[in-house]
């Protein structure tokens, strides 16, 4: 059920802009699948004798703080990459080719 919830949320976020977000029935279906899949997963984890993921591990502060810091680190690092190309194109009035060439070394380094 967790895979269904994450997959439906990914489809919602990927295709939402193309279909006018919540003006489309497709978006509402993805939202419903995501919420219901997450709900069934959490109910199973709370009520099963041997759950797939034991939620008691989140009582440990280290288990909670590790992913929280990784999330903050990822947001900090990747937001700069996501905003560099629009910054070069609009406020700095650079052509698209120039902003693409600026981004190439990062792509080459990530590929290796």
C-alpha cells in the first residue's frame, strides 16, 4: 500500500500542472489513491501483530533526526541546482544555450 501511495502521489505531482491540477478528475483519483493507500498502510502498521514497518522505531531521536537532516541538506543543495537555470535566463538575460552550458559540468560530474 505504501508503494501505491507514493506512486499515486508521484503521478499527481508530475502530471498535475498539465491537467490544471484539481480541475481534472484524474488528479482527484491520484489524490484519493495516495491518501487511501497511505491510510491503509498506517492502519496496518498500527494494528498488525507483526507490521511491515514497526513505527516504534520512530521513538528513537536518532532515527527521526537523521532523515530530517538529510531532507534539509537535500533541499539546500538541490534548490540551488533547480534555480540556477531560471536565474541565468530571466534576471541575467542569458540565452538558453549559455545557461545549458553552465549546467553541463554538474551533469558530467554526477554521471561519473
